[in-house]
C-alpha cells in the first residue's frame, strides 16, 4: 500500500473518532466488549479507560477481566 493510501485511510479513521467524548467511548466499549473485543481495544487504550468505569457502565465482569491487560 502506498503512502497516500495509508494517509487517506488514517485520516478517515481520525475523522470518525474526533468527535467522540470519553463518556461516549465508555458506553461503546461497555456494550461492545463482549461481542467484539478486538474492535474496542483502540478506544480502551486511546482514552485510558479503567475497569471500574466499564463495570459501572454495565460491562460484564468476565469481559472486563478478559481485557485487563489493557486497562489501567
């Protein structure tokens, strides 16, 4: 893949996340962590989410412990 295509894809990814608040990120991660754990890894590391935040938002204990290496 060429440099221009990589930049275009990267810019598209950043545009999607630029308007996302921390509260919205916690809600998305809590709802998707069990179904698509690979999809939420980026949000967990980007916002530095904690296990406590995810558990309070409604994520299951088992799902949170499954990604405990990424959590603060």
